[in-house]
C-alpha cells in the first residue's frame, strides 16, 4: 500500500482523541482491573467506578443488583483518562493536539504497562476516534466544509429557512480493507444569525482478531486507522480556506 502524505493544519480543531481496545477475556475480574489501577495510581490519581444494574420487571420494577463494571482513572485536570472495563480498555486524551506521535507516546506508556503485566492479549476491535470542533460562517460554509444540510423553504410563503441545527451519522468501510470501518457524525448548531458551531466526529475501527504482543505490531494497526481518518477529514474540508478560521 502506498504511503499517502496528507496536508497538515497549523492549528487542528481536534478537541478529543479516544483510543479503545476490545479485548478477549481480560479485565473481567475485579482483581485484574485493580492490578492495572495500582500501576497508574501516581499518574492518574482520581478514581471512580462504573456501575451496572440488574432490574427485575414484575409488578413494580426493582433494582436487584448493583455491580462494579469498570473503573475510570483520571489526571487531576481530567485532560487524560483511562477506562478499564470487562473486555475493554480505553484511553481519552483532551490535551491540545499537536501531532499523532505526541499522542501515541502518551498512550505507549499505558500499553507498555499492560503488556508488562499481562504479556500479550487478543483484541477483536481497535478503535481510534477524533472529535473535531470548529466555527464556520453560515452564508458560505460550503467554501470551508463539504458536509452541509440542504432544505428549502421558499415556496410562495412568508417564511424562509435558516439552519438552526443538523445531525447526520454515516457508517463507512474502506474499499481496500473491509475490516477497517468508521462511523462519521456531523452535528451543526447555530450560534447566532451568522455563525455555526460544527462537531465533526470521526470514529474508525479495525475489526479483526489479532494478538498484541509488542508495540511495533500495535502501532502499525493504528497508523492504518489514522490514514483512514485523515482521508475522511481532508476529503471534506477545503484546507486553504479552512486555515483562515482556525
């Protein structure tokens, strides 16, 4: 596969990056979850539990059981989080995004500790999600961003239509590798009569069972998802104009 060079934005509008692993038979026990928590207690001092509930539906619905179903570890300023759940490990990064390598190096310390503790593990879904947020002018938004709502309200009426809000969700798959898939959500909300706030949420996944035993093997999987994400992002913005608003 040829190496594609994408353009770079001076100030990317990325507000949050989420990296998730669906893992076979790991973190199902409280002991395994606590073992990993202990490794990160200094870097991620805030700890909260994720609870699940069992509800019995009879004459009156009753909660019959409350179970700890996971743990969230956070830095003091909530800029980074680790979610440890049965069969799932997720990292959330809300730091100002600069480059993929900076982001990956933060995550690498987490994955290195997981590999040191559990040696290797089998994953069946690797997810890489980028949440972008930016503001555009209403009048010529298509000069910047190509995903736009279109509705007419001009048929012999006293009313006309301005965009107040819009939401779309599209599931896509790579034409080269069908195991690489994505869910793209676009949410548009009017801030005032001249500006729109846009959230462009690109959630990519590699849905294929593989064993993670070293960092090189894992990074290669992530780079495939990053390329897929970039192809979606840069296909839907006009870079030269886009730089003007960031």
